[in-house]
């Protein structure tokens, strides 16, 4: 069984969200063209239901990208509505690169959040 999921600064959880950043929309179009079914199938947002059980989540996003934070919060709300244990950590003053580097440093807010998430694992979470 999967013990937990830690998306780190995901650009979007919903490829169909019209609120995605312009760059993200362009990348989605390049990767998927514009097949609504494919975009929906590729979006984690549309796979969360209250009829399934999910591992706990720790979702971290840089506050430098407000639209990504907004999309992450929508995903967090959907996970919570399904009964999933989920933590959302907005990270100030970090670029995407700094978040990727920070996950290896327990004194960094990103690394600290990940370490606490791992250390506080309970098998029945």
C-alpha cells in the first residue's frame, strides 16, 4: 500500500482548468493538443471520488505562482471532501528550483515539511 503522496510545486492538477497560467496552457497544448477526454483522463483532479480510499497527501506550492496555488487549493478541497488526510503547505520566497533543492535540506521549509510528513506516518492514516 502506498503510504503517502507528495506533489512538489505542481503547475496544475486539472489540465482543463481555464485558470491555469499561460505557460502551463501552452505546455498542455504542446503535449496533449486539445482532446478534452485525454486532458480529463490526465488530470488527477477528475480521478478523486468519495467512493475510493487514497493515501495521505502533502501538497507544497510556491506562493510565487498564485494560479498554481489556487489550483492546488481546489485539489486539496476535493481530496478533503473525499475524506483524504491532506496537508497543504504554501511556501514563500521559493522558486520552483529552490523548492526542488530545499526538499533535501531539513532546515528549509520544504525539506522540513516533508520530513515531518514522513516522521508522523501512522499505518492507519
